[in-house]
């Protein structure tokens, strides 16, 4: 079976509302909404009062538009399918001066957000001068021929790292660039830079219209020193025990004999593995059975070996993630970023159950 992923929809909505802090939010729903499910998450976010969404995928943008005709849908990757963008009223990133000049005619009437590369340097303009050139050029054209420069944005690549000075650097670079661009007199409907970590550190920057939140909306802390009660995790991942076995001292099990107990040991063979999305680094830590933590000793494609005691029975369920075994807890331990652990989950093998909801989501 590969395990069961359970999401409490009511808690998911409450967590999202709490994460916004009452501010306007663009919800990042890329990669199947961090693997919570795109349709489920967009509908829940709409109920939580969020009406703007960001993704890197045209397919996901089209699905969001199917769900909501009125939502603001922002494509964070450069796109070249301008007909689909125009037909669906999507907003798109404008990543460079070269992109603008090459596609200036095709961009007429399309809503774009100027992107600043900053220290993250994934995509975007390097200077305010190039952004100002785009703005001035657009105003030189007749109204019907202009691109609609409705937003400006960046991404902070260091906000999650409390022990690095780069966040302060990238923040000041962004604020200086934004001031320079705003001095042109152009106004933006969307000014968004802050991810979950930046918002937790600084609140909403002055003059910014929206937060652009990801992981906090899904119930994970961007860093471990934040209070867990402010980021309630609505998701539980569990799997059944398929066999209880006894190993003699020094008897090996697992791929390549990866686990070899020093003493006679009872083990549980659990129906979940890395093929279902359990990261190897996550399997270096523990799981929970009937409220008690047990060490994971070996991970295979479809199974996992857990060292247990006499309290564990074949009817027990093994919990890999819950609000007591938080994704961000294992992030702090080095299992991988919050988004990495979520993004690894295999929805083709995991059964998904939505609590407090009568709808069926794929």
C-alpha cells in the first residue's frame, strides 16, 4: 500500500489563516502545492481568504484558473505561450531587458511582474536601470501596445539561514533597487518579495502589497526557533506493520546487510520506503508507534525496518509525520529542507485521505 497521507482540511485552513498574519498573500502552490494536492490546496486557500497564487507550471496555472475564474495567477517562470497567458488573464514574470525587447509586441496587454535577481541569482534583472528602461519604453508606446507592468518581485535565498549575513545584504539590495524603481513614479499593484522566513523575521516590509508565502501556509516553520503552536501541521503520514520478526545478535538485514543488531532484537517490517518518498536522511531518525518513538534501522524501496520492543503489535500503525513528528523538526535535524521532504512524497503510491471534507481530490 505504501502508507496513508491524511490531511485535516479544517486544520489546513486554520493554519493558512494564521500564517498570513492578516496580510495580503500570494500562495505558492508549485509542485502540486508542495505535494498537498493542487486542487485541494487552492480550494482550501480560497476558503482561507487567499485569492492570489504563484506557480512555475503552465499546467498548474491552467488548473488554478479552472478552479477559480477570479484568482490572480502568477507564473514565476518565464513563459513564451503568450496566447494562453492572454486568454486566461495570467500574470507572468518579466525576467530581463533582453526578454522584454525580444517579445515586446507579443507582451502587449499582458500583466507582468519585473523580477530582480538579487543574491539568489536564479532569474531576473540585475539592475534598477534596466527595469527603468522597460518602464520608460512601455510609456513611450500607445496604450494598446504597452505591456501592463503591474508587479515587481524578488526571492530571498538566504532568509532561512539565521547564521548567515547574506540575508541582510540581499534585503538591502532589494529595498534600494525598489526605491530607485519607484522614483520613476510608476505604481505597482503587486510588490512582493518576502517568503515565510523573511516575514517571520521582519514582518511585512513598508510599501509592499503582498507576502508570497510557501511553507508556512502548509504548517512548517521556516526555522526551528519559532513556536510550533503558530504553525500547526495538518498532515499525518503513517504506514502499517506487515511483519514482526526477531533477529539474533549480529544477524544482518536490509540491503547489503545495512542493519546488524548487537543484541537479540525485535523488529517491525513497515510497508513504506524510499519509493514512497521517505528520504534516506529522514530514515536516520525515528518514527512513532502508539505514542512512543522508535529508531528506524534500515530503509528499502518499499519497506522500512524499525527496532521495536514487546509493546508493539502487528495491529499498530507507524507514524512518520504528524504534528508530534513535524517535518520542520527533521529539517532542523538535517533530514532535508521542509519543501524537500514534502516534495519527495510519492502520490502514485501513497493513499490520501482528506478529513473534514466531502469532496474527492486527485
